[in-house]
């Protein structure tokens, strides 16, 4: 009998519905329990319910951007433990500002499957 790796709870947050749903589908193939939020406010509410282990968070969103959302997540008990990955289509290097907001990784769209697998391996460890 072999032991299965734990199934990580992942929250994908992106105001672009197609991008969020596509990323969620990919993560499902990697045996993740995936939930999707389309705004920062929705992400905070889902996070409070689910206590995700990994949050993949779009940086550029209306109303509450990814940096503001990450700061609010880090103020919650589950957010202090979660791995938060910044996600952006922006060519500018926002890694310094995302790190200041408490994000652990900086990903650019389109995200490679290899990069996701690397992050998931760390979350599962």
C-alpha cells in the first residue's frame, strides 16, 4: 500500500473569469481541491470558509488589487499559514511590491505547469 500525497486546498483569485477557470482546471489535474474567486472580497470570504494552503492571486484586479487582498489575507489566522503566489500578466517586475504585501511567489501569465508543480511540491511538504 502506498500513501497518497495530501490534496492541497487551493484558492485561485482572478477577475478574468476565463483565466481563473482555466488555471483551476489545470490545478485539478494536479490532484488539488480548487476553489475560484473573481474578486479580492470574494477571496477573503472563501478563504475564511476554506482555509486554503495555497492562494494564487492576480495582482491587477479592480476595487481591491492583489497586494491589498494579500495584506488582508495575512491578517487572518489561515492567511498567516497559507502560501500566496502573485499572478500577473504585467511585463513590469512587481516582485518587490508583491513581496512587501506578503506574497511568497511571483508568477507571470501564462503560468507554466512546471512552476505550479514546484510550488505544489513545497505546499505538500
